[in-house]
C-alpha cells in the first residue's frame, strides 16, 4: 500500500448517506477492469461505500451485503461487480484459490474490502481508498491511485466533488 502523495484526493463525509453518494459518483465513473482496494477499520464505511458504487453501476444498493462469511459476492449491473472481503484471508496467496483471472476480470469491476490483507495479489492498476473515522458520523476517505487509469478515475471524482 502506498504512502500519501500531494496528488492524492481526500474527502470528508459527514454521514453514511454522503459516503454512499460518493460511492455512487465513483460507480458512475468506473469502467470494466477497474479495481478498488478499500482499507479501513471496522465501521469505517467500506460496505456503505460499496453500496454507493453498486448504485452508480445501476444496481439496487440494498442487495449489497458484506461478504465477510462468504468471502465474495458478484452482483449484475451495467458492469458486473465482484465484492470481496479480504479480512478472512490468511495472506495474499490465499486469494489465488479464488481464481485471480475471474476476480480481476477486464469485463467486471472488483472492490476488495480489507485490501491491505491481500496487497500482494492486487493488480498493478487500482485505486486504493483509505477510510477512517473522524467522528461518530464523519469519515475521511483518501483515494490513492496506482496506474494511469486509476489516476484518471481519482481526478474525475475529485473534479466532481
């Protein structure tokens, strides 16, 4: 995972609804093959952000559930969404059994919660999103792009903020 750079984009949301709305904007900008790597403690808003991404991809956000006990879920939409929970993986090598070619398909969008636990399995290009508690309802989200497509995606989101 990367250290913060001046070009990274940070936004503070003041409610779960704002976090979900940010996810919607992100979801509308996503293209097939995009990967989002979410990092944050319990309750930081990772699944809330994914619900917004799903809505931005044309899905019903209410169907999105944390994949903690099933490891991953796939949802159909404008682009299929692969939603992975990396928390229960012992190490990055454990992701391999999930079929990396399917998980990081160029025809789908992949979102990984607890991505820091599987960092070695991430593709070269992805957007790292760090979520942290600022207060009971406020969250700070920092987008760190890895690769040119990820930079364009982060810039598009920053300009729409």
